[in-house]
C-alpha cells in the first residue's frame, strides 16, 4: 500500500445497533481526515476504541478535524473488486 493512500473498513454483525454502526463509520472517517492510526483513540467520544454506541464528538476532535475536512485524502483501491 502506498504511504499516501488510506483505507477504511467497518465490519458489522446482524445485531449491531444502528447508532453504533453510524459511530463506527464516522470513526473511520475520522481516521481518514486526521490521517492518524490508533493514537486517535485517545481523543475519546466517537474516536474511542471500541467505538461506543452512544458517544459524542468531543471538542478536541472538532478542533482537530475542522481544518482538515476538505483536504484530499487518496483511498487505497488496490484490492477493490472491479
Ligand atoms: Zn480506530
């Protein structure tokens, strides 16, 4: 994988509550936007791992994400089915 590209994956099971699924998807968006690995989890809220069903987007997460929301973030597509 190129160091300039990233990938997000969310694995679910049939019993995953909708709120948790939404938070998991947003959590992965945060990894993409912030371009950080597990260190992001210390931000808490939706950034925590495992991602909680009920969580907030912390003020620190908002502060870090805001300036990066519109930066291009190439996605790794090497194993995507065509
Ligand atoms: Zn994570």
